[in-house]
C-alpha cells in the first residue's frame, strides 16, 4: 500500500469519526497548496542568536546571555539525541519535522527570562522545542505548557507526538490533538489569559494570520507572541503593524541558507 493511499484512507476515516477534524484537515491541505501563491514573501532585518545577541536583548528589553549559557541546554539536547536514536527505526513521520536548535534555544532563554505561568504552542512534531520550553519551566519552578498539534496522516502518528519530551517534564505538559482551527479557540477561552503564545504549525498566510488574531487578545500585557517561519508570507508583519507591540525582533535560524526566507523566528512583546 503506497503512502499516499494510506493517507487517503486515514483522511477518509476521519470523515466518519470526526467530521469537523476532517473539514479542517481538508481546508489546510487546500490552503497549503494555493494561499501562499497569492501572498508575497516579506523582507526582515534578521539577527543571529549568537553574533547579534546584544541587539536582540536590547530590542526585547531583557538579558538572555546567561540563560543561553546554562548547562541545561546541552543536557536536554543530549537526552533528545539519545531518545531520537531510540525511536528512529519506528518513527511514523520524519524526525526533521522537529524545530531546529535556534528556535529551541531561543524558546528556552525566553522562558527562563520571562518566566511564563501559562504558555500555548501550536505544532509539536516529536517535541524538540516543547522539551526546551518545559526544561526552562522546570528550572524556573513554575509554568505549564499547552500544546496543540494535528498529527500527520501516518499510521500510529498520534502516539508519537511529543515522543522526545523527557518524562521528568511531562507533569507540566498537556497535549491537545487536532487542528488549531478546532482546538485553539476553546482552549484559549478556557485558559482566559496566556503569557506566551507560539505558532509553529501550518505556515500559510491564512493559518498564521488566523492564529495571531485568535491568540493575540489572550496574551497578557508584557507577554509574548513567538512565530517560526515568518518570512514566507506577510502575516507576521501585518499583525505587527495592526497590533503595535511594545517591542519585536526577528531571529535568523543558524546553519540554514540565508536565501531560505522561511527560516526566521519572530518575537513580539505585547503592549
């Protein structure tokens, strides 16, 4: 049975078991194929997390260097490498779906500096960035992470979402499976307020703009919105222009081709 056929079967079965989820999955597939063809990419002045750290700190109004130098970062990375080797033979979707180390390190330092009590993220994959967020919260001695993820259409994929996350951090983690369109609004309404929201799910203009607009009103003053892959379309810049945050900065992924404009992370501090 081909991979495409298996995905089609799983997609069709969701029409019976969860019609709303089927609709949102189908909508996202169409969105990914057509929406960004109609939206231009956006140019940003991006900073390197290591070489331009002072400028990043100045823009965000907080010191990050001491947190980026903590041994926890390398300790967690080694745990994740070991765990990835264990699950690799059975992994139902590519391990490359994980966030890279630039985003993971940045999330760790930001969470250590801002000490969020409640954070929401969309997009998990195997849980690399989630692990670093939770490690920071554990070191802070406070914080919970709510993750929203739509498992890939692969057999057994749902059981592997967040599979890299160390057991020691899982008491601070709640996974909500499904598309952000279905799961995010009721989750945010239930939480009331969040300190940090991070987008790392479907990187289309339509989905990114929608997630920013839905999550923005729930972010506390002084809280943050973080988004990966912001230069693929204009959604982040348009949100910045309309929301007028207190401060914002763009961070370039390290080790990626600079010509790949998708590889940028946007961080904004809410007014």
